[in-house]
C-alpha cells in the first residue's frame, strides 16, 4: 500500500473513532439568512451567472410557489427599492453585511427606506415570471457591491443549501 494512502486511511479511521466516542456533535449554527418563502420552496431554476457581469445569465434562483404567496425578508435590512424595474414589480433589501437581496415579481407592501426584520412580509408573489414551470416563481437574487464592482452571489449559499463536495487529490481508486 502506498504511504499516502495508508496515511489517509489512518486519518479517516482516527476521525471516525473521535466522532463515535466524542458524544453528540453540536447543532450547526443557524444561517444568517432564511428562505424568502415558507414553507421551504422547490428550486425550479438554479444560479447560472454569466462569465462577465454584462453578459446574459441567470443571476439568482427561481423558487416555485403559489400565486400571492407571502414573500418574506431573508434577513433584516433596509429596503433599497420597492417598485417596477423593466415591467417587473421588484423589492431589493440591503442587509448589514452589505449583501443586497432582490425579490421579483413581488407586489410590495414595503416602501423604499423602510427597515425590515428577518421574516417580515415584503409583499406578495405575482404570477408571470418568464420561464416559470409552476403556478408562480420568485426570482431571488443576491449581490455585493454596485456598478463595475458588482459581484453576484448564489442566494442558496445564504441559507446553507449549497453542499460543498471535496474531490480527492492524487491517485485514489
């Protein structure tokens, strides 16, 4: 057996032993953000950012829900915008960590400048999102920065719904 593989097997065995005798593991910390719909919605279209910020792409995720479902603030913050952009009713919230989340198409019950709490109703989901395969879809986006410094984020990361998978390095079987 190769030395690297023997070491990996020994480390794995040691870790399993520690986990088995170490008692219960502490609960995972609650993510800083919640889902913008309750109950937890199905993702009908995933995050597909463009290679360059000016190119076409899907800068958020689409979440399936019933028309007129309450759309809630994923985290506390201040409403940056509540109105219509490109014919779509949209709400945008800037959070203390400088991440801005956007929600569309949403008939807003909040106004620009309002302070919102995590879980507070921002508005109600309107049907008619292009490409939606169910009764209604919420397009939920997240970004940090503005203008040339905008960086789009996968909002599923905010709620801990993206799993990171590590691939083995070297010549594993």
